[in-house]
């Protein structure tokens, strides 16, 4: 049976509205994976695309038996799409790559060679990001730096999910059931021998980013809340600081009322301090809320994704 066939390399490709480039993507992936082994699988995860990506993928499965597809019932997001691929793959080494050709498939043999030298994780680090807006470059840059400062794991800067990981890493990732996925953090958290190669990130050939600003913010918050308690510590320090200041002011007000017999009048100072403290409190509650929302999600314990249909037979593909 197919199932028992030994697979040397799996490639996981999340797909969200990429129909225009799927054929080129397939050809470039196949050509490069074939440099490594005949025994490969390409797992495409269609994350609720609104174009005809699914039809394109199914067409491919008819000409190449090494192609597997998983079709989500709706859009679950990039990290979850990759997770579904990780749950389903059976290769000894597994490549995670974006489906928009911003991560060049030509790098896969190089990643694989480095992996063979004995590294469980080899990620591709961006030396340059072509064709992305200044806003994206600046926010991404800032985000990676902040994350590095406040997290307790060493998450590599300027890297996406483009990487090769050992089967061992895949098995551990399957044991990490968190709902708010931040895969590059989880992989860093696992440890083992990790290294990187450099590359210039290509620009998107077709279509537009599937990461809206809202999705990006959520992703950033998942990274921070999943790997740092620093924001909570910041809130309590802030509280301590303002309590201290208010004690000083209270003491002064009492002193001036009872001893100096001079009561300070002043609506302006009152309104300013009230508004200011109100703002600080709301921000603090918001930060705590972010953590609570993640507890809530994990307690609900829903399946991470729902598969509409797939051509993968094993149980592994079912959540
Ligand atoms: N993607 C996905 N689900 C989404 C958004 C994106 O599966 O909700 C896929 C997309 O098809 C691509 C990869 O994730 O293969 C990276 O997304 P994108 O290129 O939009 O992100 P960017 O490169 O702009 O950060
Ligand atoms: Mg992209």
C-alpha cells in the first residue's frame, strides 16, 4: 500500500487565493525536490481560498500521485494551515514554505543539505525583503526586535516559517496542542540543533497578501502572549508606580488641608489625573484580557481546523 512507502521529504504549502501561480509553484517545487529524492510528498493545504485554487490543486493530484491536498471548510489562517500539514506529513524531513513563491523553492536542496549535516532545524533567514511596503518592513522589524527582547526563548529575527525540520521536531509539535499557534516560537522553544541559511526574499508575483493588518496584529499578539509574561509584569510595575505617586499626592493634599489650612482648588488637575489613570487602567485591563482570551480559547478546546475533503487516507489527517 501507498501508506507504507517511505517518504524522504515532505513539503507543506499553505494556499490562500494563489490559483494564478499554483502551476509554476508545483513545477518549481517538484524540480527541486526531485534533486533530493524520488520519494517525496507535496502537501497543499487550501485554507478557504475564494478563487479556484482548490480546482487547480485537484487537477494536479490527477497528474502526480505525490501530491496531497487538504481542503479546509473555511479560512482558518496560515499557522493553522501549516499545522494541518504537519499533522498529515510522513516524511523524514519536512519543509514548510509559503505558497506565493516569496520563498524560492530553489533553496530547498540547500536547506536539505544543511539538515543532513546534522541540524534538526534549518531556517531561511531573510537578508532582504523585496517588494514589500515600508510599513510592513518597519512593523515587522520592530515586532521581531521587541519579541526578541521580551520572550524567554530565542526566536530568530527576520525569519518566517520557511525552513526544513526533522521528523523528530514534527512529532513534538504534534504534542503541543495550543490553539494560538506561533510555530516559529514553538520550534525555537523545542531546542535541538538549529541553524540558518541566508536568502533574499522575493516579491509576491500575483495577488496580494493574505495577511490583513488585523491578522498580522493577532499573529503578533499570539507570538507575544505565547512566549512572554513581560506585558503582565509591565502592567503590575505600572500599577505600583502610579500607586506610589498617588500616595505622595494624597499625603501632600492632607498636609495642606489640615496643617496649612489651605485647600487646593482645581478642576483641571483633577480631570487630567482622572482621565490619565482611567486610560492606564483600561490599557492594563486590555493586556490582561489578551491573556484571558487565550486561556478561554484553550479551554474551549475545539478542533484546530475542520477538513472539508482531502485525498489523504490516514487517520493523521483527521483532527
Ligand atoms: N495564507 C493562508 N491563510 C491565510 C493567509 C495566508 O494559508 O489566511 C498563506 C498564503 O497563501 C501564503 C502564506 O500563507 O502561502 C503566506 O501568506 P502571505 O503571503 O499572504 O503573507 P505575507 O508574505 O504577506 O506575510
Ligand atoms: Mg507572502
